[in-house]
């Protein structure tokens, strides 16, 4: 699925959490939010790794 605004709003409407990068500029890293940025980046990376086998199954069916 592409990360368009329409697709993001569709997922939000269906209460499905989107596991991609947020829109807009990345937030500036400061000492106060450094740990939060690192946590969010690790969470996105982990969710991406979980999606790889699932998307591979879809590719095999076509």
C-alpha cells in the first residue's frame, strides 16, 4: 500500500494503525526528545520487519 494521504485517512477511518514514516519534516533532535525519536524509529523498523514475510506471501500468490 502506498503511503498517500488518502490511504492514511482510510486506515485511520478503519482504526488501523499505519506503520510508516509520518508526513512532513522530521522533528529536530533535542536532548529532551532524543529517546522518543529513537524509540519511534526502532518501532517502525520492527514493524517493517514483521511485514516482510506477509508481503512476500502476497507476492508468491500472483
